[in-house]
C-alpha cells in the first residue's frame, strides 16, 4: 500500500515538473501614447493652415503631377499658416518635413 502511494506521489510530482518546464509565449503589452492633437492641413481663403505639428520644419507644395510649386521653412510648425494662391478646383500635395517625421497630405483648393 505504501509503495502504491509513493509511486502515485512520484508520478504526480513528475507531471507537475513537466508542466512547470513547458515554454510559454511571453505576454507583451504595447502602450500607445495618444497624441494630444491630430495633424491637419487645410486650404482656405488663399492660405494653407497647419495644425498638430511642432518644432522647426519645412512645408513643400507640389502639383498633383509632382511639380514643386513652393517650399517654406519655419522655426515653429505649430498652428502655422502661410498665404499662397492655388488654382481653385485643383488637387495639391502638401509635404510637411519636421525633425522627427515626414507627413504627406492631399488638398483640393477651393
């Protein structure tokens, strides 16, 4: 009787050790920091308005076929605005280049 109990005990320990040694996939949690303000580019009344950008950078304006129209450099992209006459009804590509990233937007001049 004692040998049966000892035998069951040894088997249960071995099963426990086998389960403890199984490799499990690590659980990874990714935290995304929400941006305080969404990036936005708009054109209204002959001016291009930027919102949500920060730091120094440049604003490049291209026609839809890729011809560079103008480039403006600034020390602060936050709530930046500059005047430019664009042809009404045409689509343009606005490229914002900052120290950390490059963003591209399409706008239609109205």
